[in-house]
């Protein structure tokens, strides 16, 4: 073999090895995205027993009765509200630790408050909630037997990651929402409300972090989401969405990282993860080949590739559509509709948001 040929073979081998390392790095990066749902059936059942009307079929009976099976796109209200509040498009964030339960709950609250603003129930477009207090509250305060929770004097929640959906729902109901803004004399959540390091501290010491002494707890109670209800069936899910109430979903169901030609991500593998459901499209309405729901994730906008159309072109990058059969499995155990007002039928115009027709 000539020297020049050997040189090119060596260079080619080096290039192939570099590409292999790059590919492996990409795979590791995708696989290393944190989740953080830790199922707690006992905790879920305990919270269910605390609620006077624990299921959406009870608490939202009017919504279930009057739902007509419209296609619903609640994320459009999020986009509209974000543009109005912040003057720029909504881009989904990426959780840094296993705090998915807080991110799914945060997105559901923001989505629901965006709907309330869009239909005139709120005077101003909402501020995005901070995830750190939801995470801390779900790991500490919501799990205490005493009504005051815990004062942050010691790391009651520990420094491991994870929580479950009912605990976040309980925090939002019995305490409430801390927004990603500055609370003078308490903490500036406008800069640290979504940071993994802050979530880690509050996950250990409770909402407000070390030595908070209930200050954030008391602030949260000024903005409670008093109305939560367990969603366990497709009909409950669709009725909640049609009335403008998004739904958190915690499960072990995983999904492919690319969509099919219809914009649907196939169920694949296992994620211990909480997300939220913010849209639904029905086969009978002619948009899709089957009933599907849109799930909002918290892994940034680029974790998934859209091989086909998105069903609705306004759907934010990082969200995806899932088949009804998959979603029905996901919502059986730990899924919650969340509302700042009592669940009631609201005849929302789901078509003319952002001036774009579905």
C-alpha cells in the first residue's frame, strides 16, 4: 500500500470515529434528559380522600354534560398570553433536574390562567409560575400532616430528585402559586424560579428554601388553585380541555423522539415523567385519522423531530400529539385538572385564537 493511501485510510478512520463519538454523545445527551416522577399510589389515594368531589366527573359534572367533542388547542392561549406579557414568542423551557412534576404543574397553571385571561376572567396576561416552589412544596409541605407544612430549618425532603402529581396538585390547592417575579424581602424568582439548583434546594427544605420560615408558603396562599380534580377517563379529559382546564399527566409511558407523517409520536419505552395535556383533536372532526391529544413536555423545543405535519401548525416546538389509546393508559393513575375557579362549563371559542383558523 502506498504511503498516500495509508494516510487517507487513517484519516478516514479518524473521521468515522469522530462521527461515532458525536452520535454517541447525542444519544447520551438525549438519554440523559431528566424525568423525576416517583409514583406514590398511597399518596394519590390519600389526596383523593381529602377532596369533597375528587373526580372531574363529579367536580366538573356540568363540563362533562355539555361537552360536544370540539377540537381544542389551549396552547394557543398560552402563546397569545406570553406574547402579550413578555413581548416575545413562548419557547418551552428545559428542566435541569428531575423536577418534571413541577414543570408539568407549572405549564398547566400557566395554560389555565392564559385561558382565563383570554376570555376576560383576568384583567392582565399571566406571569409564568416558578417551578422551584411547586417542586419544594410537593416534596415537603404537601407531605406533612400539620397544616403549616415545614419551616425550612432542615432538609426534610432530602436531596434526591422526584415527586408525584397529586403532591403538586395538593400544594397548588392548599397553598398556591408563586410566580417567576421578584418578591422583595423574600426571594427574586424572576431570575432563579426555574433553575435546577434552586429546585434542588427547595426540594430539600420546602418552598422558599433553607430558613424560609413559611414566608413563601404564606405568599403562595394569596394565589391558590383551589379547584383540582382527578382525571381518569378520556371523556373527563376532553370535557376538561373543552371547558378550558388543562390536565397534568404523570406516568411511566415513553415516546419516540420523532413523529410519524401525521405528527403523532408513537408510544415507546418508559419515562417516569410528568407533563401536561393542553389540546385534543377528534377523528370525527376530520383533522386526524384517530382521536389524539397534545402533550406539552419540559425538555426544550428540540428534543423531538417532526417528520410530518404538526396537525396544528401553531403547536409549540417540544410538544407532541399522542394516540387516544396511549393517553387513556397514561391518565388512569395520577392526572389532575387544575383551576383557579370552580370547574364550570365555559363556551370558549377554540378556533379564533391568534387570528389563525385551525
